[in-house]
C-alpha cells in the first residue's frame, strides 16, 4: 500500500499487486471484493483498477 497524490492534489491509497500474484488463485477475486467494499464508503471519488 502506498500513499499517492493526484495532479489535482487528491490524496489516495494505492495498492499494488505484485506480478507473480496476479495469476494466483483467488487474488483477483479478493482484490475485486476489496474494490466493491471501497465503493460502498468511497464517497464521490471514483475507484478504478486494472490488472
């Protein structure tokens, strides 16, 4: 987990999945579940991710 700041000074938590874990069983599902949970309390800012 990293602290990040956007060009417009928005603060964010940046989570990185290491390359060797991307294809591991359940990693994508767990990460997607985390994103879904963040969307419930994330307010107006969008939450996006990609592999």
